[in-house]
C-alpha cells in the first residue's frame, strides 16, 4: 500500500521534472559564432553546421558557402532573429514581417516548404532546417528564374524579393538592395575561398 502510494506520488513529480527540463533546454538559444567573417572558424565552433551545410548542398545543389552567406546576412547567425518592432510613442506596433530564425523565412513560404518536405517538426531556429529551407528555395529560384546556384548576388535578390518580385524588375532601381546583394556576393566568395583552405 505504501509502495503504491509512493509510486503514485513520484510519477507526477518525474513528469513535472521532465517537462521543466524540456522547457528549459528548449528555451536555450545557440549564441552566434565568435567570428562570423571566417567560415572555417564558424564551422570549428559549430561542427554540426558544417555537416548541415554540406547535406543541404548535396540535396539541393546550392554551394554551402552561398547558403552560409545568406544566413550571415539574414540573421547574423542569431537563432531567433526577427525584424525590429516599430514603436508609436511607447506602444509597440506589429512587426512588418513574419520573418524568423536563421534564414528569416516568412510564415507562408515556410508552411509551403514544410508541406512539400514532410516536416511539421522542422523549425526556423534549427540550423539544419534553415539551411535545407534555403537550399529548397534557391533550387526553386533556379528552376523558375534560371538563376545559377553559383550566382549569389542574383539568388539573394530573388530570395529577398520573392520570385514574382524578381520577375517584376523593380529591384533594379533599389540601390540599397543592390548594395546588400553585392555584400552577400562578396561574403559568399570569401566563404568559398576560406572553405577550400579549412583544415
């Protein structure tokens, strides 16, 4: 009788401890790499990311250095990055976009990605999933717009503007976007050169 009562008390306590541990671990964010300018050092600090980037490259054909340059630009490697929230006096207003996570994927296209890739458990805050998403979307850009997967500048413009936005051509007059795309292009090329020398 006492043993049964003790076991009955312990079960809920164990379950509560399990839930607390799960929630605590789930709330931990991965810190950005110490040196985001050097891809070898990024992969040294987070070796799993190297395998995630290589897996995405194998699956979708977009080079790992291009995928990582996108992540660097979009989120600065911040796991839970979101667009800034505008304020009116002291009142927080809604964010201008649903972009979230490493790849800054927005809600509608993220839902589409999960539906096509059978992943209701995929998360924008998981580097493996973010890189796979980027590979999937850049592959789609390549198929629909004919942009080479080795052309980081135009891939980034199409990623930023969306496929329809790229087709419209309005981006050609957006100086800030063109400068940003040039930065992504430079970063991808630097990352590529570094990756070839990584030990």
